[in-house]
């Protein structure tokens, strides 16, 4: 049971992926058959597969392009966002150091860890 708790989301995503790809296969198959019938041509699998694979790869290409673009934007934003956070942490550390210098007598400073 712990296996499915840990990997359940992966199985769900695989199931959703396979279901959506199967739905694309069926709907495009119906559309291709109707187009062939409307033109008075017989249905041939050799004509269907290139159309199906081309539309699949076009879809995946656009999805991967969006994903890569979002990753680039987030990486760029990360430097801007975390730079501000680092500046805040450095300011707080400087204030703590000032308080330590004020509160701890000089003869006891060697006992206080500098972290």
C-alpha cells in the first residue's frame, strides 16, 4: 500500500496521459475516416498513421516549448526573488552580530561561535 501512496501520482499521470492519447487516437481516426469517405477514398492505415503521429508531435512540441519557456522565466525570476531574500538575511545577520558585540564582553567573545 505504501508503494501506491508514494507513486500514486505517477500512476495517475500515466493513466491520464494514456487516456488523453487514446482519446486523440479515436477522435482523429473518426475524423480521418469521415474525410476519406467525403472524398470517396477508402480508409487506409498507411494514410492515417502519418497524420496521427504528425499531430501528436506538433502537440508535444508546443507543450515542450511552453515548458522550457516557463522554466527559463522561473530561473530568471529565481535570481531576482532570492537576491532580495539574501539581502534581507544579510541585513538580519549584521544586526545579530551588532547585538552580540554589544551584549558579549570582549573577553568572552572567543567562546561565542561565529555562525
